[in-house]
């Protein structure tokens, strides 16, 4: 997978491909892996064969809110908690499927480079929790939406002003979640 699927795509975007079990430094392996997971711009989690360490590492990555891509060999079962997240499945015995997986990787990475932020169960839970614990924030968002919908669409300038207010509120939420 690394040689024929990940590396060609990652190289095209200028990423350095580092496989966690191939780190050539002395020291505590788990600390090195955790630091890479937290600091890297992008993590590809290969969920093939249900390795518990990979699930733990993926959860760490989810907590950072940074870019990740889930990949697994075709036919693998994904655990319930992450089954709803997009996963690229690839059949290594099928050259067309390998090409399709590489195309999907290109697409995901291109979206990340445009600023897309990957959803994860942890990021979602943090957002819900923020709204639950800060009712003023939820009320503020609702007031913006009501103002736009109750506006009667009087003018595009009014709508633009309200959308700017919503954007600022969402930016405030993003800052709180970082």
C-alpha cells in the first residue's frame, strides 16, 4: 500500500512519507509515533486487519482536528465508531481499484489543501458540547438564522451583513474548539 498507493500520491503533493514502524531514531517508539501523529500535516490511517494500535493512534489524530484519511483493504469491516467516516477501500489485486484509490487520495488531499477540515467523532462531540455548555452561543446562532429567514429577503446587502455575523460567530466557535 505504501509503495504503490500512498507514496506516489503523497510525493506529488510534496509530503514526506513516514511509516511509523520505520522511524530510524533511537528512543521510545510510542512517543515518536504520538508526536508524528500530533504534528504531521496529514495522517493516513490504514485500518486493514483491525490493529488496535492504529485505532488508538487514529483517535489521537481525531482529537487534533487535523487532516486524516482512513484507508483499508477491500472487504475489511470498520468498527461502528468510525464506520460513518469516509474510508478508501482498495483491492490490491485489482489495478483499476488501485488507480481509483490513488485518485480518491488525490481528491481528499486537494480538498485539505483548499482548507477542508475533516470531521471526526471527537470534533463533532466537542462542538455539540460547546453548544450545550454555552447557551448564549446557540442563541446567538439561532438569532442570526431567524434574522435572515424573517428578513423577507429585503436586500442582498442585509443578507450579506447577517451572513458576515454568522461567519464571525462560527469563527468564534472554531477558535474555542482549537
